[in-house]
């Protein structure tokens, strides 16, 4: 017994080191899985609060660009309004695409990273405002990411510039779909993989979100085709997509609440059980 | 002794704040960013308690991870750097080093530069390896380590020169 105590006392530094290293490696390895621990994320009270304060200051420096973006969005909405066919006629509800079934929460990006392989954003609305894990995040130009962790007033978002993110996307003109990933290289481009050979793809074609995702509604803009490769091993196309969004400069975002999501997931689970 | 404690707590908070507010937003060429917050571990008093340094480095790394959304990469890198700091001292200042006489916060000599360089490279290598977590990205890891180390080293030396206590 004496010897054990002696050993512990003599090697206390080494044991402390191994303990702390063990904890940190555990956290590192865990963070590479899709749903990360809630503790070490910038959605918690301390870091979220600090980032909000910092953002309050830095926002002033970006007021001009934000104003420009809002003015452009206004102009676009106005042109839609003036070009509407007949405002007195009863509008047909577009229930097929499910647009009206989505509530939208307006939020603001308070922290943004884009220099690592796994990038996250922090936004200033959380579970009190109705934000939950796995909701879609978009802005006026296109998609931004998917909600990861939430706390009471903050949430982290898995950016589309994250090698872990995978989003269903399709060609706007032909409905051929693939999955949208990022190779970790350039912040302006993401990759659309597994597009069938049959699809006719031209440079400049628009890529939008596909209907298979329960996170995003169909037909939300992503970007345009900038390059395409034909992969010999898989017989599928791989496309470099130039994003509409400038992911290094994000202000206000919209979070999409899909009411049908739980229903669809339950239905699919039921089907799996039956099989 | 107490004043040393306060100096260290002040340094901890200041370096963390400067890192989060300024240096985390510096993305030179899109992926090179400096991490001069490790100056806390480098400048920690040489002759003080080792477990204290380990615990402080752990919390320093944990705070960094919390603010940069990076799991436990900074924590692991900081703890390893803190543990191997005495060996680096031995390597850089020779076997006959006397703890009391080493002062890092001073004019740059080749020994001090060696120590700084080794600390920065070790920290960055561990950090970027854990961040990428794939052996196929080894070239990317080495490139990031090299470029970011140079960047961090320059900023560390500038900070040391700006904050060194001036004697006449």
C-alpha cells in the first residue's frame, strides 16, 4: 500500500498529464463524429455571450455592405411584386412543394469560421426561439448549413464548408440529383458527387436543393456548375459548384422549420421496422 | 510570489482575449492563422510547480476549443507542450541549464529562438494533425504547420519585444 502511494506521489505530474491528455484526446475523437458534445461548442453561455458582444462592435464596420445586400433583396422583391400577374385574383396555395408549411426564424451570425476542414457558425437564436438540431439554415442568396447544437439563446451551425456535411442537391433543369460535399480546399466552391452519367451538364447550370432532403425544402439556390469531371471508377460525374453565397461574409440568416419532418422520419422508421 | 500569480492570470486572460478577438480572425491566404496564445505556456515561470502549469494549459486549451468550436485539439496540443517544456529547455539551453537564470522575456538569443521555434512547431503539428485526423492529408498538415508556425513565431517575437520589461 505504501508503495502504491509512493508511486502515485512520485509520478503525480506524469499521471496528471496522462489524465488531461486522455480527456483532451477523448474530446478530439468525439468531435469528429457527426453529433458533437454540447459542452465544448461556441453555443454555450460563456462563449456565445462573448461572441455576441464582439459581433455588436464589428457589425458597425459592415453596415454598408449589409445595407447594400438588403437593398438588393428589396429591389428583387419589389420587381417580383410589380410583375405579379393580378393581385386581386385568389392566389393558389403551393401546397405541393411544401413552401407554406415551413416557418422561418430570422437570426444573425455572430461567429463564422472558414479556415479549417470542419467549419461551424454560431448564431444568436437557440432553443427558446424554437431552434432544434437538424434544421436548415439559408440566407437570401442560398443555403448556409444545418443546425448542430443548441443552447437556450445560441446555436451552432455545420457550415456547408465542412467535410462532414452532406446535402441532397439536384440540377435545376433536369432533376438529376447527387450529394453535396466539400473537399476542404476553396471557400468559394463545393462538390456535387454521384451525379449519373445520363445527366447533361453544362458549365453555368444552376444547382438547387433536392426534394429528398427533410431538412431543406426543394429548389433553394446553391450555386452554378463551374467544372465537371467524369470519375472512371464510379461512372458518376463529380461537379465543382461555385456558391452563390460568399461564406466568408454572412450576416442575417433564416432558419427553416419543417413541420413535416417528424412525420416523414416516423413513417420511414415504420417502414424499416416492417421489413 | 503573489505578484507572479497575478501576472500569470493577467497574461492568461489577455492572451486568450487577443487571440479570440484579433488573431482568430486573421486568415492569411484563407487557411494560415497564428496562435500566439501559447506564449502563456512558453513564458510561464520556469521554476514553478509543474502540475500547476499542466492544469493551467489544460484550461487554456479548453477555452480556446470552446471559442473556436474545435473539439479538444487545442487542449491536447497545449497539454503535450506543457508536459514536454522542461525537455525543450534542456535541449535548447544545454544540459547544464540552471532554472533560475533562464529569462525568456528578453532579447532574442539563439537559445531562446530554438526554444520558441521547437515549442511552436510541436504545438502546431499536434493541433493540425488532430484537426485533419486523416493520414491522406499529411501534406496538407505539414504545409499548414510550416506556414502557420512561421506566422506564429513572428507574432510571438513581436509580442515578447513589445511587452518585455525595460531596464536601464
